[in-house]
């Protein structure tokens, strides 16, 4: 049995080891799986797993190093964010003072429409016969009587 398969069975092995004899045999022969199973039992029993002093110091140093690295990353992000906000504030201050044209929000809708050069509503090009055919198909016949 592979280590992965035995490790997947840790919860079942803790309650019913007789169901999985191959996994029990693998844990007895594999030192890494035996250590992991011991740790797993400690976590599930809510008890502390004793570590040797050298492993404890190595774990402490690794965790401490990662925490310091994380602190540097967080500090760098905060400084970068503050610098970006200050830069945007300075740019907006100088942009307001150097602006000679009016902002787009101050231009009226009529002026924008006239400058665009487009027609908003297309003109209908239907003759009277086409209108009568349309009304006869889709509208009530009483409307046709009102037209004449």
C-alpha cells in the first residue's frame, strides 16, 4: 500500500483498524506514516504531540522567519498604498489647476447631442398602404376606421 492511501485512511484506522489490515501493516513498517498517524491521533484526542527539542527549535525558527517575511510584505504593501494615494492626490490637484477646458460633466446634453451629429430617432418611410397593412395585421380594426 502507498503512503497516500494509508494517510487517507487515518480517520477510519483510528476507529476501526481491523477493517484495514494492509494500512495497519504499512503504518507499522513506514516511519513517516507512523509519525504522521501519531500526530493525527494527538490532534483528534486534543492532546499535545511531544516534539524533540531540536524539532521544536527548528519549527520555531521557521515560523519566526515566515512571520518576519510576512510583516515585511504587509508593510511594503501599506507603504505602496499610501504612496499611491498621495500621488493621485497630487496629480488631481495639479490637473485641476492646469485645466483650461471645461470638464465633460459641465457640458449640457443638448450641446453633446448637437456635436455628435447622429439622429436619435430614425424617420419613418412608410407610405399609407404599408401603414394600413400593418394596422390590419397587428391592431384592432376599429383603429382603421378612425383614420378615415
